């Protein structure tokens, strides 16, 4: 099983899409760093806190990666997940390479699980790339600062880094669970473009429902894309555990449905 996973991860990393995503993320990070610097200069002088030496409106290099994730986690990264899932499942089916692992007596369940693992690795790589880039450009453009300062949170630098990493690690789960929703359609549809279009429609619909019907929001997977808002809110540990349960329900349910359909799908060998 480990060999299958390694092979699927290699295929994901050997494709151009993930590197195109990195270029896009670099541009997004650069734009956000510059816009944040402009905002700091605009609000810094009028809101300067003499005791802290920095305006509460300002963001430094320590807190920029969190602000950055807040800006791209709800739309840019989910779109990348949609494209990745469509590519590694429907794309391979369309080009005929999906059948090759099955020729080696690999079960469909193992094949689909290995693709999920490859997707998880790709998400981790993109998030890690975003975090590292956020720190690098944040320090260059905004400066490091003497403390982690963001909204109502003030932490020493070491704790700020751990807090940031914990947010990025938690963000893997909702993105992967969202990927399982797209996985269901990728095993149902034969056209990669159709999967991407359907995934975009689902994402936009979830965003609209999340904004318009706040009572339903706690039950929507995209409500948990932004782990920072969840962890720093006054929701308490019970709501955080509930969020984890909902995320897992989405992931497990759609993964099981995907396996069920994938096992019945005709794949010419």
C-alpha cells in the first residue's frame, strides 16, 4: 500500500499544476504583503499605541502568515483543491492512465485511498509553501516586530509561531474534507472540466448560503476553512470539538460514497 501512495504522490508532484499553484500563491502573497504595508502606513500614525510601540491596526511579519491564510483559505485554496481532485481522478480516467494501477492487482479501494493520501500531501505542501512565503515576504515587507500582534491576541514570538503553525495544520482537515465532496463528483463524471465546474458551483453556493443563512453556517464545511476565526472566537472547546466532528463527518461520508460509486464504475482494462 505504501508503494501505491508514494507513486500517487510522485504523480501529483510531477505534474505542472501544483507548481502553477505555487506561482499563483506567490503573487497573492506579494500583493497582500504590499497592501498590508500600505494599510499599516495609513493607520499607523493615528492609532499608535505608545505602550506596545505598534498600532493595533498594524500587522507585522510575525502575524502576517495568519492574515495571509485568512485571505486565501476561503476561495483560492479550495479552488486549487477542486482542480487537483479533478486532475488526479477524472483527468487520469479521461486519458486512460487510471486503469494502469489496476493491472497490478491493486484494488479500487486502495487506489482511491492512495489518491486521497496524495491529495492530503499536496494540500500540506501548498499550506507549508504559503506559511514559509508568508514569513519571508512578511519580514521583508513588514518587518519582524517585537511581538505577535493580531486583533486581540498578543503573544511572544515563539508562541506566535506555534500558534500560526497550529492554525495551518488544522486547516488541512477542512480542505481535505471539502476535497472528498469533489472526489464524489470526480468518480461520477467523465470530464475534468465538468468536475471543476461542478466544484466551483458547490463552493460558490456554500459561500452564498454561509453568508445569507447564518443559522445553517455551523453545518457547512466551508464555515471551518478559516480555523483562525474558530479558535480565536469565544465559541469554547465544545464548539471546536463539534467543528472537528462535522469536518470528519463530511470527509468520511463523502469518501465512503466515492468508494461505493468507484467500485461500480466501468473502467476498461
